[in-house]
C-alpha cells in the first residue's frame, strides 16, 4: 500500500529542491528594432530579422519606417518632381535603365520574373522590390508615409534605448523607443553641389533673347527634351553624369562632357572636355586653358554627400567635411561627407556612447550590386543584434578598422576619400563572404560548406561583352528568343554566359575593338 503522506512530502521536497541555474536554458529577452527606409537595404534587413529562429525573435517589436508611399527606394518614381531649392524624393529619371544585368542585382533565391530584359527600365526594378516585400510578407511591418525626424540615445555605453521622433501620415509627431536602430535610407538624397569661381557672374550675364543660364545638379535632371536648342556642359563621369550626357546630346544643340583624366565619358555625339577651372562673365574655362562661350546649361553629375539628418538632429552624428583622421574614434560618429566612421564592417557604429550592436547601417557600400550585398549585411546585422556577444570588445573592433584602413593605404588608396567604395578587385564579393563566414565560424549559422556569393555572380563580373551583346540582341529584335524558358537563377546564369560568349565570338571574328565593358557595380 502506498503511504500517501510520504508521497506528498517526497513530491513537495522535489519541487522545493534547489535549482542549478546553470542547467536552465536562458530565455532571450524581447527586443525592439527600428528600421529606417524601405529600399533594397531596408527590405533586406527586415527579411533577415524575420528569418532569425522563432525562439530567438519571439516577442520582438520590429517596425520599418518609410517616408514615401511604397517600397523601392530610389527606384520608386517621384509623382511631383521638385524644382530647386526643394529636393526631389528621388534622383530617378524616366529614361533610367540598369547599368548592370538584372541576374546579378537580385536577392539570393529570388530572381526577376521570366521575360525581364537583361538591362531593363527602372519600372522592372521598382516592381521587383514590391514583389519581394509581398512574397516575404514584409508589408505588415512597414509604416508608409512616416518620416523619422530625429533619433538620440538615452543611456550609456552598456545599456539604454533610442528615442526616435517620427512624423506620421497625418503630420503628427510621435515618439517611440527602440533597443536597436538600423539606418537603411540610402545615400542619394543630399546632392554634392560644387561651385566654381566666377559662376555667379556667368549666371547673371545670360545673353539677351536666349534662355536664362543655369547650373543644376543631376538630382533634378529628368527629361532630355528640356535641353532642346540649348548648349549643355555635363560635369562628372559617374553613372548619372554619363547617362545625362548620353541622353541630352540627342536633343541639345551641342553637348560637352567634362571628365577627369582617364575617366570614361558618355557615348554619343558629345565633345569631351577636361575639368572646369572657372567661369568668366561670358565663358566656361577649363583646366587646360580651353574655353567655350556658347554654353547656357550646366548639369552637375557630382554625386552625393553622405548625410543622415535625423542622427545629426539627435546629436549622434557630427558633420566634419574633410575629416581625415581616426582621432575622432574616441569621441562619436563622424561623416566627412564621403566616409562615415568609425564603423565595424561598414555596418555597426563604434561610437562609445552606446553598445556596439545598438546602431547599424545597411547599404553604405558602393561599387556593389545592392540587393545581395544588402542581404549579406542584413544577415550579419540581424544575428549580432540578437546576440551582441558575437562581437569582440570595442577596442578590438577599432583596431581591426585601423588595420583595414592601413591596408587600403598600402595599396594606394586613401580610406577617407574612398569612403565605402569597394575599390579592390573582388572585394565586394569577399566582403559579403566574410560577413557570413564569421557567423558560421562562431556557430551562429550552420556551415554548409558553401560561400554566400554564388560562383556565377563572381564569374559574371568579368563578362566584358555582355552589355554590348544585349544591345545587339535588342537591335536584332530577338530578346524573347534569348529569354525563352529563363526562370531560375541557374537559367539566368547560363544565359549571361551564353550571351557573353556569343558577342565575344562575333567581335573577335569581325576584328572589332571596343573598350572593355565589365559589369558596372
């Protein structure tokens, strides 16, 4: 017979016995994460946060603020383009096409739809981002028409929160606290407007009866038809400068393209000129002493300043144009308008004001294909937001950054001028692999033996005939023949390889000589 009293006492003893805390699996504390921007970077980090194991992110509060009406970032057109001095929502212009083949622009595992041109118009890329957000059920986490006004850290170097002020779709300000803040709002918002000696006299001396002279940054460029019967000087050989020059030259009376040294000029009927030196009341004077007197429009394709206004307003980011020293590492986050520092792996702020995983930037690298690079950064950021102990001490991270900058100097580059450009051959791919490999080496991701960057993406970066090949396909009108049955990533990879070889053989057989045309990341 069972002794009931003894059984009850035994049960109570077992329930009240001391517990070894080491035997208890810790339960992660719920976190709050605020993301700013729903372009390719914001969508990438939102997806990677949601990809974390359910037991890791259980109870997390994740919100993405987007100041515009839809996802897509710069690929989303501006319905009401602004005129100076007001800034447009995006620098996108109606004739914009990608300058990289779409298979290389994709988030891993999510190719463009069948039938997409190899170098499509911007509408395809806009739709791609919307499809990605809907397919991955990201939309419920996004607050459209919400503008982040300021953000400041309340706490110290070990704990605290971000106090974020947001203007909602009704125009009302609200304040929200987050443990972690992710800045993913891009870097094509603040135009870098250069000024030249004498330009005010030149502007004020427009010829009578002719169009008024003007100097505009390419952020305001939209239609080449605007330059009919004008003589235009386009300054700069970046993507926007080359595009503007190659489009305007088909409509303008005459088009000059002012470029540095060995930079690549635009194609088409343009007159190549050196850099501008200064203006007189009637002439544009170039650095080689040549002058032109018939110009009436200057388009500045001179890039953008690296600014984050809501962090500046919150006192978390200092703007120091020309800053060229790591002495500021002991103070706070700084932008010299080209380089934001100190950052660990172009992602995590190493300001001593808050923990190293409290503030992340996604999408700063330049000369990369954005979606895969953003996704690799997103994976890294998501896992370190979840587990800050994956990072070594701040002092070690600062030393690692200093070593990286010194390595760039040893190869002839100034890191404070290069900024976040992946200038070394293969460095964009190596960077993405390094981020994911780090998590595998520390046991936070399973090691499947594969690199993050697929082999076909690396191979495609060397396809020097691809763009000219697709242009010939368009001239022949055989686009759909080439695109037939192309659906998967592997299909796209095989298509690029086949098209590159087809064009290369045609050029070699015909004895044609063209400038090298590698993929322009």
